């Protein structure tokens, strides 16, 4: 058990364990986006910082098959930020809220030495998509392409530049695919820590292992910050799932199936 999992295990609550907490048809999710932890200021404009912080949080709601409704913002900002910087930051939040039909209903602001952001998203769902309910034999798949975020992150660390439409900055969420496939998806979560790391959360929650169809490169499997979907479904629904994927222009790859074997994550922990 890594330090993150150890700390979470100290709180014994049935609502903990998914991308958000489901209570009476609402989903409550929260994520932090801290300077020098999740990003370097020289990598992103203030508008892009707000854009990415919002998308990272909205991703949790979508992963739960929930419709985001309300947002609470907590912003710790340095005194060196100008009014123009603050407007750019605010516009990033407002534009993403408008895109996903969200209402920013409040939060908190404090002075800080860095720009640190924490966001709470309140969403509504009639059929939450949980990490549990995976049975042996179910197909395991991911959406889109994996590995690009890690490549772009390495480029940034090496003082390179990336395009404003790159995956690291302009995250493409899979809301259409999730909402249209909800009847047939048995389990799911977003890929934020990397395929293998997030797969370990699925396997632990269901006490299952994984039978891989083929070897997956570590550069693909350990790439975090992807915000694609990791899903499980009955193989009898494969044609329907792929039809929904085609309708929403979503690439989907079946990489294995749930089994009774033991699964071990070979990727380094991202958080601690």
C-alpha cells in the first residue's frame, strides 16, 4: 500500500472509493491543481491553468456518468498577479463552465506564494458508473490513445514547448461516449494516474486480476494525466459498445479481460 492509499484507508466511509461520492442521486467530487506539483507556471497561461483545472475536475463527474451542475472554487493566489492575470484566470473558469453548462456558485480566495486551485464539482446522476461490479470474463478497455501526455510532459521538463491544442493542455473528455453507453458499461473510471495504476484500483475494488491480450508498453501504460476512460463491459455487449464508440467518434481498445489471477501494478506511484 502506497502512502496515498494508506492515508485514504484511515477514513472508513462507504462513499469513498470512486471518482466521486454518490449521495441521493448527486455526485460530489474534488481535485487539487497546485503550482509546482501539478504544473509549472511557465508551461501555461493563466487562462490555460483555469481551463485544465476545470477539465480535470469535470472528468471525475463524467467518469461517474453524472451531469456536472455546480462548481465551488478555492483559489490561493500570489500577490504578484495583476488584475489582467486575474481576469484571464476567471475567463478560463467561466468559459469551461459555459461549455459544460455549469454554474460557479462560490468558493474561497486567499493570498499565497503560488497559484494553487481546488475545485469541488456537484453533479447529478440517475445511474452512477462505479468501479465495482466487474465479473471474471468482462472485457477491459480504454478510450482514445495513451502515452501522449507523458511525452508532452517530458518535452516541457526539457524546456521544450507544446501546442495549445496538445493533450496535456486541451483535455478531450469522453462525455458523449459514457452517456450513450451507460446501459452497457459495467464499471469505469477516468485514467488520471496511468492505465496500470488506475487498473490496480479496479482490480482491488473487485478482487480480480487481469488477463492481458498482449504486452503493453510501459510508456503507454504508465502515462498519467490522460483523462481517457478505463471501462469494463460484458463481451456480449461488445458490438453495441463499439457502435456507440463509432457514433461518438471515440477510439476504444480492448486490452484484456477480468480474471481470477493476481494483478500487480508495475508503474511508479504519481502522488507519493
